[in-house]
């Protein structure tokens, strides 16, 4: 892959942003809350942003936001891959 292909792969457009947004709405299994005496709860990324900082101790917030940032990056890279593959198959037909 040359520089132009990589730039096009990572360049944001409306399709990539929509796919990223939809992926962030999906609950992730590695962000689970185990309330005392209740059922376990899976949280979506948006719920993590607003709910978890209020219930996690401040010493773990750095780790939490690091994992959250990594989640957003992975979702965006996956959406870039999906759009890239779609464009490649669309042009071959």
C-alpha cells in the first residue's frame, strides 16, 4: 500500500463516521458491571462515557479512559476497513 491508499483508508467520511457511531452503540462484553445481588449489565461505549466515571474510583479512571479511547480507535479502524472493502468490490463489478 502506498501513502495515498493509506490516506484514503484513514480519511474520515460520512459512511465511516456512521459505522463507527453504530459500533459504539453496541454493548461490549469487556465492559460489564456486576451489581450486588443483581444481573450483570453490559454497557455500550456511550453509556460508559456517562455512567462509569461516576461509579469507578478515580485511580482507575486513567485505565478506563485509555480502554475507552482504544475502543473508539478500533471501531473507527474497523469502519475504515469495511468502507475500503466495499469500495474495492464496488469498483470491480
